[in-house]
């Protein structure tokens, strides 16, 4: 890679090679206008005309000449329109790792770079619609029959807001534009009640009656300023109240008069109680405070500040401030443990390659509660002590409220926190602090692997087996595997931590590809929770009807509560939440766009599709037969919560799931309240199973584990094993012994048996045999080709073409090709899905075969946009 400065021979660059975040895996040449030539840098963003649209692109190379042998014609090369950065936001390290991701996962480089930058930094392109003179003319001319007949509103898929009602969509659109002027496209569609750009709009454009234009809108996320006030000191008394010389003369005059009026009276008398509180709060805070904080701290109203300003006792100023996601957080006390022998040995093994600036991938296999987090913290501290940076990735936002406070208390302002539920401003600020090396440690979820940490010394991947490290949409990438490659290039030490390592990582540690560190015991000899299976077949036999809760689990909840300890109740449904079924005709209500049943949400009585977000009201009678006997099948977290509430009216309940997750503060608050013991029982999905360290939890109940085992995915057993082991690790983390109850109809399944015994090795040995016999990772490289099309015949046709092309490319039989077959979700969001699997012992061969086949298909005129290639797919669903 060229350095982030000028072209190698020192000549002034004339051309920029630009990667664009579109679905094309190549870069494009643009000419640099003279004004930009000296300022352009590799890693900077530019605005370019791409096709018909202005788009943000990223400069990946600069050159003085066109490449030799290029087929580009000088006069056809377009100019760069704007240079968006003087300082390139993409460092050479980030350019390099995003390049690797693009090559390895066959995903567009521009998309990876966009994912690597904080959302707030990207410029957006705005489309506007306006009426043309020809359009105006048509408005004033008497309406012809033709304009009125064109496309009635219903066929254009619109509901018409009253403001523009009357006439055809075309007429209304013209009238709206003529009366109110230019519109932003989205706003215009909204006013017209259209969800997509309707055909009549394109028609109007073709006929020259309206025009669309594109405008760059830079949304420069900037440093935030806030209003603050400080005490004005009187030179004579040192007491607030006398205006300083720096105030504007007229104000000073006014205040002097004021002061004269007040003269002779003791100053304190002039102050109301609230004013005095304000002054005191300011004094206690170094004489200055943000206005907002002052109002809070002194519990005064804004008007008190205004009065003090008028009296000249305080003055106002603008303070640059950082949007700090933890600004108001209470931080835990920093305990400085003496490391256990095992922790110390692990730390030493991490420090050795760190000190030597060596690349070292290490699996840290430590059972839950063995003190891995403490090892991570010390390893990161060691990197900082060497004046190097550190990165810690965690799988879920759910893990960050408590962990981020713990890390903040260790690293203070040196740590930047980076996760998807931050506001754009917070993200931008945290990212900027890293980019400027003001922060040297980053804690974040998946995309933080691209954080611009300076001189990265150590990367920690906590819960390395977690599927959420995989991005399941373009750009596809796996953050763990990306981190390993990044560590190799830096070079840095990368620590993969887990109580239940992925089969792949444990296998790598067995073959010597990774180092292996083991923490086999819990800190302070705390015992592992005792896990027991409850055979729901017997529960059914006893009760003669299906039950959500076994008597064992119910009495365990009661006992736990009586001991003033806490419980977690977990549901493992993975999208199999409650749905509606008609008892008369057996009809269940499915999503109109997807082959899945709709999930019932009690709180607002709606049915929701968790794939396409289709919402509808829950019916009171069966839409198929009209019967009133519809009922709810399966238990969602909401229903479990309700059942428990009825059963245990004096327990304080909380719930955490996908639906609460979207409401960040509520979600964080629930977790923090549970940590403080203000909630007795927490109900949730698998996101509750991970990483939390709640000392007073002594009971974990898994209500239904079987749905997860039954998934058509070769990792179903591994996932279930991990889930149970993880969740069992949530119990008994303090000084109290824990207990885990797992309700299942399959008590003999090996994943459940080994999970109950908490025997990772036994599970691994059994599972790895299956993988070897069936030819699945880690013994083969795997790729998934998914074909999506609205027309089922087209989907299958494209897949069959692809299969033929793969067969041809695979003459030497280096790959095994499976399919085409319907994907597990055969229809989603209105698209039919057909898939092909390619397996090979040689990753290189596999890629060669797939690349060749895709190329041949594209050349044969097949629609390549309907094909998605996933290298190393994680979820087979
Ligand atoms: P893990 O990440 O492996 O699940 P943690 O690092 O969260 O484990 O440690 C489990 C508990 O033990 C935590 O409450 C932690 O504060 C405590 N702990 C960790 N290391 C030590 C130590 N050396 N001495 C005492 N307590 C420790
Ligand atoms: Zn019915
Ligand atoms: Zn749907």
C-alpha cells in the first residue's frame, strides 16, 4: 500500500483511484482538479459523480499518470467534485485491514470503509424535486382528460393526506410543487403518501414537467459546545456581584447603578435562597459549571441563572464539551486484586509477545467466573504501559453498561467506547479521540475492530465464539477473524477469551496455530453452579397437559426469593416466539412477505414479523374461518413475564429481550437495577446469558431449550451447548452457590448432557467427530451462495445456472457443491430464497471455483445482483 501522502516518485498526483460504497468489487479512476492535487491524500473522502448520482468515495491510491495499458479514455474520466477531508480519516492500517476484508469476504472495499468510519462522518446526498417551467405551464392550462385519467391514487399504492387530496396523483404532485416550491425527495413522497418513488413521478420527470436534482449535504458532525456560567469575581471583596471590566460598557453601567442602589446593605440579603444555592454550587465546582449541570445540582430554575446574569454576578460562556456516553454514570470502585496463580501465568504469557512486538494469537479458555476479565484489563494496562494501544471487542451491547463502567474506572479518559446504540455525535467524538490518539483503548462491538487505535499492542475478543461478531449483511465480515489478521499486521497480541470456545478456535489451539491458556477454576474456589435437567416429558405425563413451568422450577424461584437472592429465567427461542393459531381451522397467521409466523406482542396487541418488520393488529377472530377460538402458541418473554407476575405477585420482575434492546436507556437501566438488587427476577432471551457478573444470582432457569436444538444448522448443538454453559455461569458468581434448571424434552442429547456436566472437552471431542465425518468447518472451508428473487422460478433458474457454472469451474473436483435447495427461510421480505453450499479442503481452490463461476454467470448475462456470496457463513438460517 502506498503511504498516505503523495505518489511514490514525488510527482503531483493527477488521478485518484476511488473505492465507492456500492455493490461492485472494484475501484474507479477520477481526475483531480488542480486545486485538489496537492491536498489529496490516500484515505481521504471525496465526493464524486457515480453514475447519475453524487456519492462519497474513498481515495485508495493516487497517481501522476494513468496506469499503463489502461482501457480508460482520458476524455471520459470524470473530475473529483469535492475533497471532503484534509486529514485522511482512514489511516494506513485501516486501509489495509479493510482491503483484506474486501478481498477475503469478496465484499466491496468501499462498503467496508464506510462501515469502518463513524456514521456521523459521512456526507449524504439529498435529492430534491421541483417543478419545471413546462410543468407550471401545464398547471395553468385547462386540465385535459388525459391528465385526470392517469393513474388513480389506489393503483399508485398511496393513501392521500387531505392537504393534497383531489385529482390524480400527477396533478396533486404538480400543484404541491407549484405552490410550495422545491421538496426533498423523501419529504415529498411523504406528503404524497407514497412509500417508494412511484411510477408517475418518474413519468413526470421523463415528460420534463418536474426535475430532480442532487445536492451534497455535508452533515459535519462537529465538536459539541454547551452553555456554561462562571462566577464573576469582585476585585475588592472577592465576592460575586461586581461586574468585571470585561463586560460591555452599557451593561457595566446598568450594573453599577444596580450596585449603587444596593450599596450599604449586606450583600447576602440581596440573594434569594435559590440564588445562594446557585452561587454555592458554582463555588464548590471551581467557580464554573455548565448551565444545565448548575440547574440540576443546585435544583434551581433557568430563570435564577438569568437573574444572576442580569445582576452581573455570573457570566456566560461557551464550553467545548465531549459527548461522553458515561458522563453521568456511577463508576464502580476499582478493586486491585492480587491475581491468582492461573491469572498471573496467563498474563505473563500475553505480556511476553507484547514486549517483543510479536504477533501472537492466544486462546484464553477460562470457565465462567475464572477471572478472564481481570486478565484482559491487566493485559490492556500492560500495552498502555508500553505506550501502545489496546482494543477490546464484546459481542453484545447488553454487555457494555456494566463492563464499560468497570473499564472506565480503570482507564479513565484513555478509553473510548464505541457501540451501535451511541448517538451519532457520541460516536463521532469517541472515534475522534482515538484518531487523535487522545484515547488509546477502545471498547466496542463488532465494527470497533476498525477503530483507529494508534500502535495497537493487544486485542481482546471476549466471548470469541459469539455469532454476533459476524455481520450478516453486506459488508459481510467476521470481527474475530478480522481482528486476528489485523493483529498479524500490526503486529499485536490477540487474545480470544471464552468459557466455551468455538470449535474452530479450540481446534486451532490443538493444532498449535493458536497459543492455549487455561483458567480451569473459578476465582476464590467458588463452586460451579450445579446444573440439572428437568424432563418435560415426565412433567407432561404427570399433568396430562403441556406446562410452561415445571413444579421444580416454580418452587426453586420461590425458595430463591425467600433467601433474598435473585433469579434469571431464560428463553431460547431464536425467533420462535409466540404466534396465533386458530383452534377451529388450525390456521396460523403468517407474514404476507415472509414464510414465518407473526409474533404476537401483548403490550400493544400487534403481530410483528421479526424479519421484515411488518406490523398488523392482532385479530379477534380467525381471518381464515371467522372462528373466535384463536389462541396463542409458544411463550414469548412477555408471556413468561406475565405468567410469573401472576404466580409471584410480590416479586419485582424485569425483562430483557430484542424489543427492550432497542430502547437503550430502559435496557441499561434494567440491567443496572438488577445488578443493584432492585429487581428480583429477570426474564430474557439468550442475550441475558452472556458475560454479566451478578453476584446475588443463585438460580437460572431455562424454560425451553429445545427450539434451538432443532434448528437446521450444523452449529445448532454447539450453540445450545454454549448457551447452557454460559447461562449456568451466571449463577453462583458471588459467595453463594448457584443452581441451574433446564427444562427439556430431550434430556439425552449430548449437547445438553455435556453442558449440564459443564464438560467442554467431552462436548468438543464428540462434536469435532461429527464435523470431521460430515465435512464441516473446521475441516473444510465453507461458502454459501444465496439467490433471492421475487419470482420463484427466476430464483431457481439463476441457482441452477450457478450450479452448472460451479460444476464447470470445479473440473478437478476440489470442491463439494450442494444444492440448489430452498433456504431454511424459503421466503423473506417477499423474496424467494434458494441456496448453494460450496465446501472444500482448500480455501484457495474454493475461492477460485466460485469466482470463476460467478464471472461466467455474469458474462452469460445472469443477474448477479440477486446472488449473495457469504464466505465462512456463521448462521446457516
Ligand atoms: P470471567 O470474565 O472469567 O467470567 P471475571 O473476570 O468477571 O470472570 O471474574 C469473576 C469474579 O471474580 C469477578 O467478580 C471479579 O471481580 C472477581 N475476581 C477476578 N479476579 C480476581 C482475583 N484475582 N481475586 C479476587 N477476585 C477476583
Ligand atoms: Zn380458523
Ligand atoms: Zn415478514
